[in-house]
C-alpha cells in the first residue's frame, strides 16, 4: 500500500490529545498544528483512524497543493487531478471550500462552485457524462482549503464529522459533543482508571454523553462502529477487503471489552434527561451496562460496593443555567457532596467561569483549556481528600451571614464556645487558594 499525506481536524486545544491518539493507531510523522494534526500512513492506517479516533472531526487525504492568485488558478489546479481515478463519470460528489487571507477568492460558495465546475467540465469533456452533486452521502467529498495563496485539495475520508458516532438521538439537544466528552475523559485519566476497574460516575449526566463515551473507552469499543457511511465508501480506490478486516477486528474487541466493563453510573434530577440517556445507552448497545438514577446532586453518593474511581460532569454554566445565584448554589452543593461522599476519588468538571470553581471548596490541579463550541472552558481535576478542602470566600451578604451562622453553630457544638465573625472571615480569606493550585 502507498503512503498518503493526511490531516485530521479537531477542535482547538485538543490537538495534542489527537496527536497521541494517532500515534497509538499507527500514524507516522505526526505533527500538531492549530485545530488539527498532520500525519502519514497507508490506506489501512487512514481507515483505522476513521474507525477508532475518539478525538478527530475529519480525516483528509491530500491530493495536491497549488498556488492560487486568481480564480482561474483554482480552476486549473483542480483540473490537474485526473478525477476518473477517484470518481465514476455518473457518480456523485460534494465540495467543501474554506478560504482565509486570500485576495483571489474570499467567497467560499463561489470557490466551491468553481471547484465543482472544474471537475464536471473534465468528466463531461472525456466521457460526455457529468457526475451529480449530492451533499448528503456523495461517492466522494472534496475539501479545498485556501490559505493566502496556497490551496490544499483533499478527499474527506470521514464523510460527515466523526464526532457523530451514530448513537445520539438528533431530536435530543446535548450541551457537549462526543469528541469533547472523550477528550475530557482522557485528560482526567479515565482510561487508566478503567483498566484498574475503577468506577465512573456522572452526577449530572444529562443525556448521557460522558457516560456513553466513558463506557466505549473502557470497553475498547471503536467509536465509528455504529456509522454506516464514510466518505471513502464510494471512492474508486476504496479497499473493501481492508475495511472489512478492520471492522471484524473492532467487533471482536468490542465483544470482549463489554464483558469486562467497570461500574458506570449516572445521576440526574430531571426524569426527561434520564430517559434521553437511556435512549442513547440503548442505541449504542449498552442497555443494562450503565446504571442510571433520578437523583439530585445533593444526594449523589456511591454505593459501598463501588470501587473508588472518577466523578466527572459537565454541570450547567452561568450561560446555560441563566441565574447566577442558582448556579453558585449548585456548585456549592456539588462540592459538599464530593467532600461528604467521595473521599479518595478523583473528580473532574468543565467550567466556563473560574469563580464557579472556587464555590466547590476543593483545590484543583492546573486547569486544562478546552472549547465547548466557541466558549472558552477549563477542565478542573481534583483529588478528593481533606487536605484539598477550603472554605470559599463569601461573595454576598447573605452568604456571609449563612457562613458565620453555620460556623458558629458548629463551634458551639464542638467546643461550647463562640466564634467571632472577624476570626471566621480572616480564616476564610487565608484559606482560599489560587485556582489550580
């Protein structure tokens, strides 16, 4: 098999995770850049990445690179490819065109039309037939990325974005994409915890994306197994036997892995969310393998038989929940629950507001940046132990009064003496750490 120049796209801040993943999948000459990773490999490697990557969005196989200083340069550059090597004259294709800092073409729709014309004209001139445009499931999907005066022409092997695994009900809105969920789990060391049979708990599980992605990681379940369409399936150079062998291997690994799943549990106070999560779990073929309960965050606690592991969640941000006071109270409840019930566990959560991290009252490791869509977020990772606990500084008069009252009651119960407000607030200020310290 010949080697190809390939490029995997991914959301910003996930490039290094993707690069590590590509190396484990057999990719060569791996090099990270903004929002993607360059790599080399034969067709089997490209197929394996499409099937197994939990982090990538698209896999692009580079056909050519050429200079574009005019609209005709684009047309001529596309025509230099012998499209009959890739597409039947009566076949179908789609074009995705991106342009940045280009003086020649700054309208992506026009660029896509010019690319389409070049391919259609070539086919019609040779065979008196023209291929059709199919934006849903074309035989091949062509990608043109024009940056300045340099155009890179590629085949999109993935078809649609790889984050769409195929288990999510499209009518159910979810606040986190599948590949971001997988990246959060990897950065929180869930793969290592799962190998030690540690438990995974999402106490605000929503529609269950973190739970399903966590189960697929633990079960060695290829994330692309549920998809019935890839961008290479109608490509004339598609190696059907190679793809069939990779699918067979992945199915065997999944069958073996599901038998060894650790305990995976989701809580949510909303019954509609639990039902959505149940739907997604069933769609991925894991019915009965993930335990769900309708339970408020204040009541989140592990059973005694569950081995300590990872608590992870994507709680509502201020932007999502809307009410700042309600959000603050939710985070405080979560922190109290972790302190009370999850000693010696690891915990992780993604936040968009640094201040909300302090409301937990638990020191974290250095935050890791991620982007949930356009929203700049931080992944907090914590070891739940007494030495990491602190009392968050009150932000409102109501919080201040409540804190003084609670502490005074506790002091009287424990020592029979009073605690002054000045000493409490002094202690509070001195105990609040920098985020990530």
